[in-house]
């Protein structure tokens, strides 16, 4: 029997779009680098930083589960 993996995905884009927050506004208000915000927004983060996640959650007044999810990895992601 095979095994499957789960992977962390950032749902920041959906949260920000729903709350009408732009990447530029988030970067400006939090002093996060625009490229950092862009990476989390587009779920293009390889090594998430706890400090960044805390800044995002504090600014957005949300829980971690509002901007991150543990989901099944698709077969194409494994190969």
C-alpha cells in the first residue's frame, strides 16, 4: 500500500481578495518586503517564516487557518 503526502498551501490571496486588501497596502502597512508579500500571496513560499506569518495574522486580524491550509499533495507535485 502506498502513502500520500500533505502539503501546506497559503490561502492569502483568497483572504485578501475577499477583504479588498492589496499587496501594496499590506506591504506598506506591515513593512514586509513587496516580494515577500507577493510570494505568500501567490503561494510561492518554500520556507515559511514564523515571523512573517505572525505579522500577517496580526495585521489581518485572523487565525493561521484563515491564510494557510494542509491539503493533499497532487500526484504531479510528488513527481
